[in-house]
C-alpha cells in the first residue's frame, strides 16, 4: 500500500543495527523516503564492526524474531539460510542442561531457528533494506543533535570528514542503541527524562570461534546452566555459518575472565556437567578469545512519559536493553518494527497520522517488552550478586518456574508451550491457561507429596 501522502515526506532512522534496519523496512511503505544515518563505515562483506562490539559473540535469533523479519522483508529467512545459517529444531537439536531437572527432553516442538553470526544476520538484513527503492543507508554520518520544530525535526549529523549537515524529517526513529539523540533532545527542551528500571548483572562473556571439523555430536546447540546458589558460570555452544561454533563462557557478577585457552578450558571443566569441556578440549580457537562485559540491563520507560517531542520514536536497545544471555534483543527489536508496521496500517486514515503512530507505538510497546523483561529479570535474581529491585511476587514465580521445568520434562504439551513462550512466539499467559496450568500444577503437587 502506498501511504506516503498520509505520513509524510521523510523518516530518518538513527543507527543501522538490527533495530534501525528493521524499523526502516517497516516504515518504507508509509514515507516517500527513509534515510538511515549510521555513524560507521559499513562493510560490503560479512564482517564485524567496531560500533557493535557485541557482534563477536553469539547472537541467537529467536523464532519469533526470524518470523517478524521475514514478514517485514519477505524472503529474509531463505536468504539467511542460503548464506549458510544453520537450521536448528527446538528442542530436538538442543541439549539444554539445567541444574534442577538435568537435560530437557529432545522433543520436536515444531520450532525452527536459524543460527548465524551477528555480522551475517545484519549483513543479510542490510541487503534486504538497500534493495528497497526508497530507503537509503547513509554511512559515516554521526547524528549529533535533533532540533525540534512544530511539525518536523531537523536531524543534524557530522560526516567522518567533519562536515556538518542536517535533514528534515517528519518522523525520527532513534535506534542508536544508547538513545543519546533522544535524551539530548529532552534535555535541550528541559523536558523530563524517562524513569529507568535497571538490573545490575555484570554479565561477562568470553567467546572463542572453533572449527569442530569432523567432530560431530547429536546436538546443534549445547547450553549448560549453573546452580545459581553455588556457581554463576554458564556455558554455551552454538553453530554459525562456515561449519564453525561459538563457544562462550558467561558469568553473572564481577569475575576474572579466562585470558588464555588453557584458562578457558579450566573454567569449562568446572561447569555443572562436562559436556562442553568434552566437546572442545581437543580443539584450538584460531582467533583467540573475545571478551564483553555488560553492567546492567535497562528499561528506559519512554512509554510512561506524559509527553515526547512530536515525531520522535526511541526503539530497540535505546528503549530497552536486555541481559544478552537470554538472546532477546534482536528479536524484540524486530517485533517492535513489526508493531510499527501494523500500527501504520491502522492509523493511516487519522488526521495527524504521525502523532497517532507515535501515541499508538508508545502505548503498545510496553506490553511487548514486559514478558521478555520479566523472564530475564526473574532468572537474574536467582544470582545473589544481582543488583536492583526484585520483581513483585518473586518467590512465587521461582516456585512456578521449578514446577514448570518438572512439567516440561514429564509432559510434551507443557514443553511445547514453554518452547513457544521462550521463543516469544506466544505470550507468557499461555503458561497460565487452565489446561497448561493444571498440567504444571500436577508436577508441583507431585514434588510436594
Ligand atoms: C554480548 C552480547 C550478546 C548478545 N546476544 C544476543 C543474542 O544472542 N540474541 C539477541 O537477540 N540479542 C543479543 N544481544 C543484543 C543485541 O545485540 C541488540 O539488542 C540488538 O542488536 C538491537 O540493538 P540496536 O539495533 O538497538 O543497537 P545496536 O545493534 O547497538 O546498533 C546501534 C547502531 O547505531 C549506530 N549509532 C550509534 N549512535 C549513533 C549516532 N549518534 N549516529 C548514527 N549512528 C549511531 C551504531 O554504530 C550501531 O550501528 C547481545 C548483546 C550483547 C552485548
């Protein structure tokens, strides 16, 4: 549908990460042109970028994220698979080891994932975006300021050569990861900044890329979780294109990170089970080890503000940054873009569709963020070092989780429901529907008997 006359001449998107690219695709049918301003030079091939240092670590795209991207960019999943992404069936191909119930059954829950490096996920997406005739990705253009005006904004940016310029935009999507342009605008206007919910996790990643060669296992993904009362160290192996594996040790709370492969193997050996150690001890990482530390997950509650400057939309990490160990950030970013696209269709006939789009997005995005946020934060508070305010009814939710995993092991129907919720395909409430709730409670009672 061509809605450009309704919505305006131009949308500007700040940042060409997963959030910015997917938002640009979602908006392309509603504006005459969409310009993405990206501060970095963007590589022509599949390569890591300095501006997204996390891209050297595993990036799991959940099933609903893949679905959202495929619906905005038809053929995205096929292109990703053609580029070498590895198909993984949940849970048939996933060895998911928990401290309470052991490894989850390897049942086919009818959900398919595609595992690839973040550079490949982003590169494939960027190709889809630049193929849209009215979308331009302008690299080496760092946004310095958004200047408000009554019906449009001036987005000021600086090129790598230090040249300053500005573009007028009817809509500005801030997908800069940190949200500095929007926060700066609020400060200039003297308007209130959003409240923040922050959870201190001090999560550290140490990652190696391995070539397993002919070594083969009956899983594609291997996760070993710790018992949080005793240890804060988890391990993960996940495939990526080119017949390689990411192997990552993550740790909740400040710790010394393994600096050599020998230290890495020593930590792997101390995980709750020897599965990861056994899979990697004969291998060597050709590229060495990479580290990443993230101090806190943080939800900036823009959606609670009484007012936002007209036509400004913070999205993805700028709005809510999740603890990466739960693999939710890209998927939520893609789902936000899909929400934007769905709202465009609904508000196209409004007298002021920009205002209607902004109001509808800000009123609906909270519900989209709440379930993944709660799932992550509830799991984080099992670690004694986690900082911040515990969620309400935390003990109750821990007990529910304990019963849930016993039920997942025993009951294929519950495992399927859990898989759908974990992949953000279904709302968390699915686990509270009477039939599923009853099946979970049976296992809670069995344990207490
Ligand atoms: C270690 C780690 C592991 C992770 N693992 C996963 C995972 O398994 N699964 C998952 O779904 N998510 C994962 N994430 C989260 C994921 O990386 C992000 O949530 C996701 O990329 C969405 O981010 P974004 O687009 O908002 O920001 P980013 O990806 O950070 O992109 C922001 C872009 O904006 C550009 N930019 C910034 N400022 C400006 C400016 N002023 N002007 C112009 N351009 C600017 C940057 O250069 C960058 O290109 C992980 C994160 C980390 C840290």
